[in-house]
C-alpha cells in the first residue's frame, strides 16, 4: 500500500501530506496505520465493493 501511495494515479484525491501528518499526530507509524485500516476494512470488503482485491 505504501508503494501505491507514491503513484499519483492511486487515490489521486488523497493528500499524501495529510496522511503522513495524521499518522504522526496520533503517534502511529504510517505502515502500522495502513495495516490497521486494511485489517479493519477487510470484513466490509463485499459491502464496499472491494472483495477479492489485493491490498498491497
């Protein structure tokens, strides 16, 4: 996921600085935050229309 964040076309509307700053503000490593979010969303994959897609 971190690699994909470096690609401008991936989540194009997302401000990378906001993501990094948010992780810093809550005192969590960015990689850990991404893992936590992906894990939290996995049970909702069907509902979100992302079932079967690779996270990384």
